[in-house]
C-alpha cells in the first residue's frame, strides 16, 4: 500500500468515527491526530484533512467537509472498500499503518502544490522517476520547539488559528537555523536553540537562496 493509500485509510477512519477515532489512537484533539499521522507519513496535515473532508460526504458526522463537491472515483473506491469495517477492526488497521512507517521528509520546503494528490483527476504529463537525498526530521524536537515558542511565526507573527479558525490551531512550519543538508549526517539538536516556528510564506523566503537568509534578514525585509 503506497503512502497516499495509507493516508486515505487514516482519513476515512477519522471521518467516519471522528473524536472516537482520535481518542482511540491516543490523541486529544483532531489537529494533534492530523499533525502526528501526517508527520509519520511524510506529508503535511493539509493533505490528510482534505481527504478526510472528501469522505465526509458519505458520513453523518455534522461537519461540512466537501459536501458541495462530487466525490472522485478514487474517493468512491475507498468508500466501497472501507465502509463495512467495524470500529475495532478499523482502529487496528490504522494503528498498524501509523506504527509501521518510517519518517522521511524531503530536504526542501514542501508546499501544498507540490504534494501528489489523487483527488483531482487531471493529468499534466507522464510520470518520471526522481532520485533525491532525504534527511530525517525528529518530530519530538519539532513538538518541543512549538511548545516553547508557540505555533506563531517567529518572523511575522502569523497565527493560523486567528486567521482561519480554531480548527487550524498549531499549523506551522519549523525552520532549522542550521540547514540539515550542510551537516555531515546525524547530529544532536536543541529544539529551542536550533529551531524556530515560521509560517509557510516566511519559510519560503528563508529558503529562497542557496545558503538561506537569516531570520533577522527576513525581518528587515518586512520592515522595509
């Protein structure tokens, strides 16, 4: 099963059983579940949320989801395959997926438009294989960074929950002051000294030249 299929299974579980699913996996909030599962599968939680919302059309869970949009063939196929699973069986299936994956994140800033998405059935050219080097990120260090600084952009002060609503609380990128690609390999990281929470816009600017702009330099750009 590929990563997108695994994410779809998790999204269906979260759509069908909502908070019962969240708590059965050991999380306390929907956003915590989304962020953790997405991180383990090497995606942003926006992909997982979008797929969950697509499954909402089949559910009686009270969320709006994407009820104004016809489900795609892939979404319908997953619904046909998964709708008969009982809660306990489904939970074990999702736990097996989440517990068995390895965390690999591409060594570049990844934005939503870069993500493979089977939910829209358009085509833009044939597939090709791309080989890249990846560097593993530590999700615990990311969590500790956000706990210390808050899920607010260190550069511009952007807070996703205040702009888009409480459902998006905690959505933030984490920037490495020392680029992992410039290290010799595995190294010890201090979540407070070495990491900073930044919004996607500021993160893009920080990485818009080869050796990265500093946070102070981007702050000066904003002041200008």
